[in-house]
C-alpha cells in the first residue's frame, strides 16, 4: 500500500492527525471512514426545507481555554460570537442552568446575595461531612450533594441524570457533573472557557478544510473490519502504522468484554412557527418527561438569515447502546473501568508490536470535548507519530 499512515475514523481526532501528518510532516495519509460522510459526531448539514444547520449527532458547542487548540482551530474556520446558555424546565417552571445565583434564588423564592447563598448550600451539603470524613466525593451522588446540597441536587440533577444515564448515581464517576460549573453570581454562561463560538460557515465546512490536502485520501463507506474491502484491519496492521479512533473493545473483538456506552435517539421535527422555545437548548429535569432536552437549531446562529415562519427542533432521548448503535457517552462504571484496564494492556502490546495508535473518544473510552480531541491529536502527532512514522 502506497501510504505512510492509515487513520481509521474521520472525526476531529482522526482528521487532526491526518492534517498535521500530511501538511507538516509530508506523510501520505489514507483515512477510512465507516459512515458516508466525514467529521464523526461533529458533522452537521442544512435541513433541506429550511436551510437551518442541524448537528446530526447532537448539538456541538465549541469552547476551549487551550491556546494551542484555539490557534489551530482558527486556521480552518472563523468563529461566531455565540455564547452558550441553557435553561431547564422543572415542575412547570423554567430555571437558568448551570446552577447560579439566579437558579438558587428562584428555587428557594429568596433574594440571597452570594455569601448567604453559599452559606445555605454549605449547610445543606453538611449532611455529607460525616460520610466523607475529609475524603473527596467518590461518585456522582456524593459529588452532587456536596456541591449544591440535596434540594437543588434532587430537583435539577438527580432525575435528569437518571434519564441520561439509567445508572445508579453512586456508580457514576463524580467527573460527569464536575463539567457543570456552580456559580454564586448571576453569570449563566454554560462554559468557563476563554474561547467560545460556532464555526461561521458550519462544522462540515471546517472538517472538510482539515481533510483538504493533496496527500490525504478519505475513503467513505469503508469499515476497517470489513474484510471484503481492500483496506481492512488484517490487510493493514503490521504493514503500515495505524491510528485507530473506533471503539477500543471492537478492535479486539470484545476479548475483554463489552465496554458500556450510552447512545441517543434524536427526534427531529420541522415546525411551522418562527420560534418554538426562544432559546437554543431547553433541558427537562422531570422524570415524567421522557426526553432530556430539546434543541432548536436556529438559535445557534442568530446572525444568519433563516426563515421566520419555520423552525427545526430535536428532542434527545438517551438509552444504553447495543452493538449496532452509535456509542456516544462512555458509562464508566467500576466494571467498565476494570475492563478498560485490561484493554489498556492489549493496546500497549498492539502499539509496541504492530504500530497501532489508539486515540479519540472511542479509541480511549473517554468523554472528550472537541477541543480535547483536537488537543490530544496534536500531542500524539508531536510526541509519538512524527518521530516514528517514516516518510
Ligand atoms: P468521533 O467524532 O466519534 O469520530 C470517530 C469516527 O470513527 C466516526 O466518524 C466513526 O464513524 C469512525 N469509525 C468508528 N469505527 C470505525 C470503523 N470500524 N471503520 C471506519 N471508521 C470507523 N464536544 C464539544 O466540544 N462540545 C459539545 O457541545 C459536544 N457535544 C456533544 C454531543 C454529543 C451527543 C456527543 C456524542 C458528543 C459531543 N461532543 C461535544 C464531543 C465530540 O463529538 C467529540 O469530542 C468529537 O467527536 C471527538 O472526535 P473523535 O474523532 O474522537 O470521535
Ligand atoms: N446534568 C444534570 N442536569 C442538567 C444538565 C446536566 O443533571 O440540567 C448532569 C447530567 O448528569 C449530565 C452531566 O450533568 O450527564 C453533564 O451535562 P452536560 O450538559 O455537560 O452533558 P452533555 O451536553 O455532554 O450531554
């Protein structure tokens, strides 16, 4: 095969590796992609009847404090000034998320200042002091109560999390909600990062520019495990270095068992109204509402000329993934983490003996935001691939 590197998967991880290796290091890169489009889960397309950009695999908001990633991203796209804000509906009332002074005062029908609100939450969280006895919260349940106290936790986190994960919150890692800030100000920005925005001409245009290089070939509709294709695992591994960004358990034919994933079902609707909910994302905190949130895509791009009498919404439902489903969120129970450790042993051997590099969200079984996927791809190129891949 006349290439220096094969990349499996054309998400942000795979395309960043391909772009850097081709552009900076002169490598000829073949990218194989199972789907019929590039871009992995960040892919977006215009809904044909309205022209509204829809993120096919769930809403994607770009944000980062990593200057290197920001500099790299802005080589391929400009960003709008979009700032992400989310609201949540709880028992028929709308509250701002993430939890901030506005949420707290609305919830407790109060007018606390920052210190009084902190003192109240501290008092409510004190029930955990004896349990924790100085140690860090060990799971999502402990983390939630210690962060915001039980009343707020039970209203805004417990049941939403139950719908999103269908896993006992004592089995979920604390890190799942550490992503959500809690603020004792009225600042209701969803992210804390230095840079935030949406790609001016859409995600797919950005992703296409990453892949647009004469030394990069992308083969769509090509599953790396399909032996009827010319480029497949058995034909490639050991002969050419491979960067694999698909599910790590699948690579080893589930030898150490299946890693747990959540998948999402999206129900998309075009409505004959100009504005359905007045905001990009509305979460639903109550168990009785079967979906976790509704996205309304027009609000991601207020700067664009979209029709004023039609809108596109998407309801999001979460469930456990079977083998045939798209794996979206690693569940990461203790049993998963034990399996992952066993797979780590296998990936190290596969790397040392056959030149396979595992990366990205699926390849490392880690929840990675886009900026993290891009950042870790840049590091992999610098530290591991560029020195090893011979051109
Ligand atoms: P992916 O994008 O999943 O790409 C992997 C690619 O590998 C896929 O295209 C897949 O088809 C391909 N592949 C898998 N197996 C094979 C095979 N056998 N052969 C060939 N190809 C294969 N990040 C943010 O920063 N902000 C957000 O708001 C945000 N929202 C998200 C919402 C959802 C619902 C999800 C699931 C993720 C979200 N993310 C968000 C994370 C973001 O999608 C990831 O950071 C990014 O997609 C990671 O890129 P990746 O290349 O690792 O994986
Ligand atoms: N979460 C919650 N209530 C909310 C929003 C989030 O309980 O209204 C919890 C939930 O467990 C979720 C986690 O916080 O899985 C992370 O939320 P985020 O919005 O970052 O998740 P994502 O957009 O990745 O689905």
